[in-house]
C-alpha cells in the first residue's frame, strides 16, 4: 500500500463514513499492518477530539494500543 493510497482511503473515511463503516472496511479488506498504518494516519490527520477517541477505541480492538506513540506511515509500505 502506497502513501498516496493510505491518504486517499483516510480522506474517503473522513468525508463519507462513520466509525462502524470504517471498522467493517478494516476488518474485511486490510491486513494488520495496513490497519495500523491507516489508523495512525487518520489519528494524525484528523483534528476532531470525539472522532480521535473513537479511533483510539477502534485501534485498541485491533490490538493497536497507543496511536499517539505509533509512527506515521512506515516508508517500507510505500513501495509501488
């Protein structure tokens, strides 16, 4: 998954989806590493505290326990 793909997916979530729809997409369509990268990017990109709290709860459900400490977008995942 490229950096641009991650940014596009997160932007689509921000404009069109609620937290339950985001959960379904993550659960059904993405690997564990992709889930982490997408959630970290969303957490760092969005600036709406109630949604950030929901993202933290969603990440916890997927085994990502602290979005604040995770690094943004691992360059190894950007390979085309």
